[in-house]
C-alpha cells in the first residue's frame, strides 16, 4: 500500500508519516530536512517551442501523408490535373492543422 496515499484517511496518513495534526516539531523538521532534503521539484530541461512544433512532423503517419501530398502534387503538375493539386493542398492543410493541434496540446 506504499503508493495508495490517496485512499488513506487523514489520521492514517499522519500515523504513517509519524506526524501530528499540529505538524512537526522544529527539531523533527530539521532532522527530516537533513535526512531526506528539501521538498522541491526537480527542474527539467525545457524543450523549445520550435522543437515541439518539429516533433509533430516525425510521426510515421504524418510522414506518409506528406509523401502522399508530394506525390499527388507531382502528378497534378505533370498531368495538368487540378484535382490532384487540390488533393495535395487538402492533405497539407490537414497535416498542418494536426501539427498546430498537437503543438497547442503539448
């Protein structure tokens, strides 16, 4: 039950932490600080927004869609077919919208 702190009641948590409803004594707080260190989050390296945006284009399906758009555009240009060019444009718009959505979510 080491990871089930959320399921414990307040009294059980206090008992497991060897604390009281009034908190720790100054001496106990100093001892615990020396023993386990400060209660701080570890800072991680921040990823640049540009790198996050680029990471949206490395998924296999996105690469397949980009390749399909390029092939469709090449066929449209070589055969003078506007339908293929519209298909290519639509695929690129979908890929860009997907990248923007993924970027905003991250």
